C-alpha cells in the first residue's frame, strides 16, 4: 500500500527542517493517502470526547520584517502543570462542557478556556473567524485514553500597550484585521493548570517536549501561517495535489488531521498511523467544492467520518453503495419514486442515492445507508422511508451531514415534489404493510405499485422471505441482499454439495425461484421478472448476491392470446409428429407383411423341394422292391 499523504512528504520535510527540536520521522508512524485507508488500518473509534485548542500567535510588529514568515511571529505556549500531558508544552484549550452547550458551539468553549488559562478574553466573533479545522485522536489503549475530537483555532494577537482591562482580565480589541487582536504581553497570567510562556523564535519551540502530532501539523501551520490564515493572499498554500478552485484566493484553508497513538500516552508519545490534509474552509460540505478531487462515493464517506458518524464502516458503506447502483441500473428511475428500506437504521442509504446520479450528469451498519443513497442517486426518487423498530440516535446526523449534497444540486425539473426522508419505528410485519397501504391507497393520486421499491441490504433469511412475501402481496418492486442463509430441514445440503455450490447460493436461487413462481404476485395483478446480480467479491466475498424482482403488470387478454398461440403451435407440432409416426407405423406394417409373404413363399419352396425328393426316393424304393419280387418269381418257376 502506498502511504504517501495528500500533504506530501516533501512539504512536511520542508516545514520541519528549520525547527530545532522536531521529532524524528520514525515517531510519526505510517502516513496514509486517504481517510479510507487510514480507517482500514485503525478501525472505527468510539464516539469521541470533544475539546478545543487555540494557537495564539503574535505578528511581532515591533520587530524588523523579513522574508521568512516564521521570523515575523511569536507563539504563546503553556507548560502543563497537572493533568493529561503534565510537563509537556501545549497550546491552550480543554474539554467542551455539554452543560453549557459548548459541544454545539465549540468556539464558546475555546473562549472560556483561553480566558481561564491566560486571562485573555478573546471576542467570540474573532474566535469563530479563527477556526482552522479539526484534529482527531485515537489511542491503542482506548480503554484508558478515549478518542478525542479537537476543534482547532488560530488567533493572531498584536503585542501592544493598548489594553482593555475588565474584571482582572484583558479583552483583546480588533485592529484593521478581523483576525488580529491587541493585548499587552506583561498582563498575560497563568493558572494552577498551565503556565503561559512566549517563544519569540518559533523555530526553537520545544517540540521534543510536546506531543508528537505537533511536529506535523503545528510546524506546518507556523511555517505557512501567512498563507493559511490570510484569505486575501493570492499565493495560497496548496497542500492538495489537485488543482485549487479559481476562487481559492477568497478562502482560507483548514486542517483535517487524524492521529492514532501507541499505548502509553505521553510516556511513549509515539504515533502509529496518521492522515493529514487541508480543506477549503468555505462550504467544505458543498459537492461543488470537492467534485473535481473526489468521487461522490468518497465525498459521502468523508462527510460521515469527518462528523464522527462511524457506524457504517468502509466495508458496509461500499456494500450499500454497490447495491444501490446495481438496483438503480436494473430497475430504472421510474420504479423508485418511493423507496422503503427495511431495517434501515439511520436511513443514510436512501439519501445517498439521489446525489450520485446527479453528480454523474456533470462529470451504519449494513442497511444504515439504504434509504439515503436512493434519494441521492435517483432523480425521481422523492420519498424514502426507513422501517426499523430501533430508534437510532445518529439518524439526524446523517440528514444534516448529507443535506448539502441534495440542496445545492438541481433535481429533475419534471418533479415538483420535495425529497423527504422519514422514519417509522415499527416491526417489519406491520410497518411495511401500513406504509404500502398508505402509499398505494390512502394518498391522493396514488402511484402505480410498479413505482414503489422495497429494499433490504444484508437481511437475514427470515427477513428476506418476509420482505419479499409482503412486497409480492402488494405487487411492488423488491431488491434484497440476503445473508445468514440456512437449510433448517437439510433437504438441499447434499444437492448443493453435488452441484459444488455453497448452501447460501443454493438458498438464494431457491428464493429467486419462489418469486418466479406462476402465482407470485397474481393477487396484485402483477408478475415478477427476477434477476440476480453480484457485487464485487472484494467488497463482500460471500454475501454478495442481490435478488432483483421487477414488478410487471399482468395483461390477461394479451397473455391469454400468447398462451393460445403457443398452445396452437404446440398442437400443430404434435399433429405433425403424430402424422409422421402413423406413416412410419403403416410402412412398417406393409414391410412386415411383405416380409411374411416372402418368408412363407421361401418356406413353401423349401417344403416342396423336400417333398419332391421324398416322392422320388419312394418311387425308387418301390421300383426296387418290385424288381426284386419279379426276380424271385421267375427263379421259383424255373426250378419247377
């Protein structure tokens, strides 16, 4: 695997080469090219605890300016006196207080922490403007050190005698730059947790006494802070290999960094895996922003994980993506105006399907993504319904994270309905029937059953059977990717073995056969065209079969005519066959009679020949006997 990050090794080496105490490269572990490859190596983390971290810089306006950006800035660091990372230098921040709703407004937590640890009261607006991304941390000893999401801010201070003292704290005031604030350095105070110290030479900051990740992202920030923090700068730092948007000069950049640390925390201070890239800060979720760099599949996946929605793993996401595209290609858009996802969890699959189709025009666990993907990929899909008895806490997060993907792209102009995703927390047996009855009978201008799709991704055997049975009762389309197939009675195990098939493949073929049965769907006036498709076995090596059942209207008169025509053709064929058979029988009879006559004649001739010989022999014997008798008579007369 190629472990070269989007932020190139050369760029990081250039950034770190001038810093005196930067840690050696072997302390940083493996660098990854994508977030997907990072998660494949690290795995999914638990829900993280959220923190704030603020980098406080000074523009050093009272020093002589040089061409080196780092020579023109100072940095305020704090030495930890207690708690996590004791003895290490760090920037300022701390845990966000949920009781103060800081998890919803992280900048408020950042303002509070900086005030507590330094005495500087930074205006909330200035803190919000200084947001430069997130740092995400996981640990090999996750039972000791929980995952962390750190909201990163950078604020530029101007060290000056101008100050605004209030309640013992010093309120920084704005200058001509919205991100530059004025504070007097002598009035910065620490607390019992941290001791603030200014470093005028940022090249000499004690990186060897800081966490290992600081030798990556912080040195990059300090080396190129002018490019990253000044949106009006025309020479923006380009850390991505792809071309930068033409409007980049009006945007600043944000970090998106992920680090997985070895067990031991500050004692080992060793990174095992990491991934770093830089995003544009303006509308990072806008599909127009990243479409030129990433496929829609990657955009959607990154959007989930950047917001710490980890329930669909990479494997699960790819399975749902592959299934959604297979169903869309086979069914056609007109058959997916309504999509009902059975056991759909968050319902992310339905939302995802709408967007991929639109994006293609211009270029959780398993079923967690089903409903959302259909909304994203299919233009005509306007309603996605998730039926699941469980109330999944992250479902609203899916809707919020992916909402930019369908709100910024134009939908099908012929469709006036607004795309919606809703949830029904009820079991399959009652919930699916109620939803189908509502769609097909209770709404005004109900759609045709053939425009409704019921789907289940990685549904257990009994769930697959019930889903297909209910769908057939109402005559709607259905697509299932079964799993956990079992032959409870053991009737097919030997057959599967003889045919060299797995029992799962055999049961899936039997399930498809049920949907092909003559009476399936007859009560709803439809019949099913059934097909089985396979997704890439690299994604799902065993359970990769999708049973696709397309509902087709039964046309009785037409089908009767077809049957009658077929019957007439069959009768004619039988008649021809029987006629030929009769001719053959007669011919055989004549031949047999002729053979009998010939045989009899031959036998007669043979009998005649034998009788003639007998008569001749009898005549000879009679003549011989008469001759002997006559001779004896003459002899007796002569003696007398």
